[in-house]
């Protein structure tokens, strides 16, 4: 799947070329892929199905959400369409969820990154974007949503200046607020510190507390959950938090 650093990189590339990112959504993604013949999956019909006799079963032809290999089949399908001669993109060797290429010979390339069924893309030439949208829609049921506003929990605020220059502010304010709520600190008095983290605060050495493994286990689980949330924030739009998150993760 697309990583947050890739999203930041694609945003920076679009801004440098005075473009905005466009966003698309593949509808019922997993169901669009067909199960291979060697994968036989038998299921019970839904309760009360009017067309199935009692004690009968179905053999799946299409992939379904919940099947273990459904994501694999979907990605094989969508990547094969993106790299087909009609669409004309090439898969990046360093990141298989990034695709680059020019569907129209002699025109600027189109850049695309995909996360399961959502994707971002742009080209310097609007004609290339329109060609890609038409060609891809012939192969995949897709909804084009215009300029990106939210992707992977990241909010995009675009500013297009009269000079043609483009600025974009990336933020995860809603996600940061959800972390505060999860910690129960919504109404707490805040005492902000500047970031990046500077040595000298208690986070450097957390004192050991004697506790039974049974009492400690749920605290460890909660600590890992909260650190995972903070880590997602730090690798997304707040790299200034990385040092503090790394120090906390030692515990």
C-alpha cells in the first residue's frame, strides 16, 4: 500500500510543477477481481436466499472482502490494468504502489500512487490526465473526485496563486485530536513544549515500577496502541515528534 512518505513526496512533486493532486476511488474493489481456477472457495448462500435450494452451496467466481487473498487478487488486477498498453504506466521498481508514465507519446508523464482502492495522481498536462481517466475507467469501475482533500487521514489545503504557483498544507488535525481524546486529555490544561525534542525532560528516564505480569500486560497493550497512533502521526505530517516517539517506544 502507499506509504505516507510517498504521499508527501508526490505532493511536493506536484507543487514543484505547479499542479494539484487529483483523487480517485475504485468502487467495490475486491469484488472486481476474479478468483483463479486453482483457488476453489465454497460458501453457504445467505440465509433466506430465494434462489438457493436447501443444503446447497455456492462456488465463488469473484473475490470477496474477507477472503485472505482478496487484496492480492485486487492488486494484481489493478496493477495489470495500470501497466496495460491502453493506460500506459510503468510500476516503480522501488515501490510497487507507485506508477509513472506518459499515456500519450511526447507528453509529460502522469504520476500515481494507490492505497488499496484509493489513489492520487497528477500530470503537468491536463490532456494526459483526461486520457488516463478515460482509459482507466474502461477497465475498472472508478469514481474521480477532483482535487484531493483527504487521503489516508491527511487533509490537503491547496492554494493556487495568481502567478500560477501552487502551495499545499498537509495536516492531520482530526487524527491528532482523536489521540488527545483517546488519552482522556480533551479538557486537560496543556503545557506545550517546542519540538524537535530536547534532552532534559523526564522522558529520557522513566522509573521502573514493580508490578505483576498480569497487571502489566494490559498497560503494555495500551502503551503500544498509543505509540502506534503517535508513530502514524510522526511519519505522516509531524516528523518533529519522531525523537520523542522513539524515546517512548523504548519502554
